[in-house]
C-alpha cells in the first residue's frame, strides 16, 4: 500500500477500526481479569467511559467522510441534527501516524484473534476494505506459518508445546493447537507443499505409514486413550496434514467426537508431549 493513496474514507475507517480494536482488547482482558487486578468495576467503567466517546467520534467521521450529511449523523446517533453539529462539528479526526503500518497491524490483530470464520483465511481482513489496498496473493496457511507469518489460533504453532517429535525433512510432528484439540493431539504436516495422498512422492508415501504406526501405541500409552482417531481433510489449509486425536474416558465416539473433541491448555500439552517422548524412548529401547 502507498500512503499517498489513502483517501479520507480510508483514514476515517482506519481511525474507527483502531478504536474498535482497542476497546475490544479492553473487553477481552476484562473477561478473565482478577477482581483485585484489572477486573474491578470502577476501572472498567472509567476505561469504557473514555473509549466509547472516541469510538462515537470515529463513527461520525466515517459517516461524513463517505459523503454523509449531518442529518445522516443525527439519524445514526438518534439525536437532532442541531445536537449532532453542536457535539461533533468542531471535533477533528484522530489520524494515525503511519497508516500503512497501522493497516498491517489491524490485519495481524484480526488474524491472531480469528476463530473459524471465513475471514480467518484471508491475509488482509482489514486492509482489503481500503481503496489504497493492493491485493495480496493467497498463501497456504501452513507455508505462512513456517515463514514466520501471522496465524489464526487454529493454525497451530511455529514451535508447538513440548517441541517437535519429528523434523526429518519429510514431515513435522508436534502437538496440535490447544484451543481446538484435546491433550495429546498430534499434528503431522509435510515439509513440501502438496495437497493430499494422491500428490505424495515416493519418499513421502514410504514414510507416512510407518510414521503413523510408530506414534499410535505410544500416544495411547501417554494419554490413556482407548482410541486414536486419524483424521485428515485438508480444509483448513490446502497443504498435507493429518491429525492423531486421542479419545479418552467417556467422550462420545466416532463422528460426534471429531465434531467436538475438546481442548486443552499449553501446560497440559507440554506434559503430554513429555510422557509421549518417554513412551517412544521405552519402545525404542525394547526393540
């Protein structure tokens, strides 16, 4: 993006989206804050009292930048036109210092906090809305991950909890993203970019079966799972990857389990990986 191409509507949208991000972060942190730390009612009230008027100002500037009249502003705010003019006519747009960097920061923020909505797979969820935007070519999520790019939570980790079990130049094996998968879930990803089994080369074909077979038994031992579900659909990223998902205890079986397998914390994942390494070493020593 070229900063000279930013229009007034672009700058107004950038200002509003920056304010919305800031207030979203205030609310996100407050959800799980300790009462004695950041969650006390007085502090939250004061933060919102300061931020909400700034969001309202940014909305007014966006309406006006798009060619809206003061009557449009009054209708949006549910007040009279006279009151709208009195309240906001002399208020100047709060411009960001570096529009290009700020647009990129908003893209990254959205992606990091995205869940499973369609925009989670878009590299420019905010900046695509700007007239100054230059289209970004689609990139595979897994390839982006290993280039150090920004990922949605379901994309996993460049360095997974407990580190990689396997990094052999053909496949990587590590713990899956903890917000979406239960303790001990393994994610196998190919180094090479290809879609599915039909596009494997001879080396990959020879490696994948023995790799999965070597992990199933130790993973059962490490997690106490009665079943390890092996699951692959290549929908979240058009790059070969396979899940090994332990089913433990009274969890529903089969398709019902895969539809809602649960989640875990990073410390739980790290502990499971430590147990799995021990189980793998024990099996290797017994050979």
